[in-house]
């Protein structure tokens, strides 16, 4: 077995201490024949430090498209020629989406808006929407509304939003190649305020944006430094009309290396399958990742791309004998 996996077995599995940047990089560089061993160890780490349960989440877009930012992977930017156009969801539709999400067994429902940060109109929509959901659906409400002020953080806490998603997207050194309309540091400031407020922090990113393998390792340890409750791991699904629309899809083996590496960097974190896994990994790879450190999934569709049917993921979890985390355990 490679030296890095021996080290990880002692340091991560036995002591619960994540790998440093050099260690993560060594996992990302493992030869193909060692990937199954890395996934097996990552699975043992997940079972030891997180347990067998898998957290299931559904997401819905309150405001889709028309965003003023230039995130080069995103078809919701109003600056690109992608076909997504600005749409707002009304409150009854939001409640219905939460009900449908709860029927899958999901404990998390995340309300997402394509904005730089929320304005007064969006915060009013959130207030009304969260109140309506809480009155009718037994589910945890999370939010993803871009960059926040301290007052907005406090208001979300008051509404009862328990987790906030704001992805760093990629490592600090590569971020300017992907976004030019705001900085990595601005995103970090929002995340720091969210963490200090007592809300759970959900922060991940997208692999396959053109970053090097060294920058993937950098990203993993920057996330570990933030110590988020949850890390959604996306793989680029190149969208027509965006600057990254012609980028190649991440190779399946590289995606699996990354899953193992991120788990070994963050042994206690919820590591969630998010966008692009269907394209990058397919059914077989999805199974490998669930047996290689992943312990949460987004079910159904994503914001502008199709996912797997929720029933397919739930059937796979049942086949793998992975219990879905119950709501009562999260409240």
C-alpha cells in the first residue's frame, strides 16, 4: 500500500486528524490501481468519524437567472449568452417544492437565489417563504443567497434558517481565473460571519474548472481550515454559452481520487454529492463514491441541470444498506 495511505490510516482513521496539503496532493496523484484502496480507507474514515447515515437534501431556486456576477461556469449569469433567463418562484410553489422534497425522506430543503447578494425584495420573499414552509412542512430550511451583510446574517438566523450555503468554488490562487466581479476574500468574509452566527456552514466548490491537481489540494485544505459542517462536491457540467462551456468533463477516476482526498482532509465533515456526478461518474461511479467517503446526496434536479431521479438514489442507498438520516436526529 502507498506510504500516504499508511500515514492516513494512522493519522486520519485512528486519530481523526485530516491530511495536510502535501498529503492531499499525494492522494490526488495515486496511480489508478491504488484508487480502490484510497476509497476503501476513505469509507472507513467516514464510518468511524461520521457514522453510516446519509443526509438527503433537495434544492429549489427562488430566483433563477439574471445574476450580475460573471462566474465562468454558471449559466445563470446575466452577462453570458446561455439560455437561462430571470424567473422568480412564488410562495405556494416554494411550499410545494418543500413538500415534494420531504416526501423523498430528505431532511434538508435549500432555497437558492442567483444573486450577488440579497436585496430587500429577496429578504422579504425569504421571510414569507421560510414562514410558510415551517408552517406546513417538517423539514430543515437552508439558504444560498450569495454574499451577506451582518444584518442579513442576523435576519436569516431570526427566520430559523439553520444552514447557509456559500461555495468558495475553487482555491484562492485559481479563483480570479473563474470570477472577476468579486473576490475570494469577499466570499470568505460571508462564511466567517455565518459561522460566527451559529448557523451551520455549507461550503464547497466545483472540480474541473481548469485548476491543476496542486490547486485541488490547496482547495481541500482551505476548506478544512474553514471547518464547514458540510462540503458539496460538484464536478463541472459545462454549460453552453458560458466561458467554460467547452471544458472537458472530469475523468471518473480523477473524481474518485478527489472524493477520497477530500474525505481524508476532512474526516468529520458531511461530504455531499452535488452537481455533475451523473455526467462524470455515471451509476457505477456514483456507487463507488458512496463507498468511498461520500455521506450526503442532493436528490432530484439541480438549479439548471438535470440530476438522477430521487427514487434511483434512495434505492441505491437501500441496496448499500446506508440509512437515510432521520429529521428527528437533526433537530
